[in-house]
C-alpha cells in the first residue's frame, strides 16, 4: 500500500512544479538540468520524495534561483 505524501513534502513539490512550469521547462528538461530522471521529478513534485540539501541546491541551479528564493513563499502546512 502506498503511503500518503507528507503535507510539507507535497507543498514543496507543488512549489517546485510551479516554478518549473513558470520557467517553461518540461519535467524531462528540468530533470536533466538537476541530474534527476523523469520518474524522480514526478515523485518529488507529488510529494513522494524527501530531497536532500544537495538536491535542493541542484534544483535551485536548474531554476536559476537562490535557495532563499525557493522558500520565500513556502508555507509550512498546519497539522491536522
């Protein structure tokens, strides 16, 4: 049985997906830019992956943003 994505990871994934789309990158192109295959990009964007700090750095480089900019509008979801 699949585990339900963590709310925080899901929120992060949605933010990364929005930024990727805003830059006009396909999931494949984005994955190439941050050294990740398409299935892992999909897992990340759905909140099914917990990216390491180094992965977040590669994501920011691919999106041409600073790490602080990635989290500028990030809201930590409230607990249920």
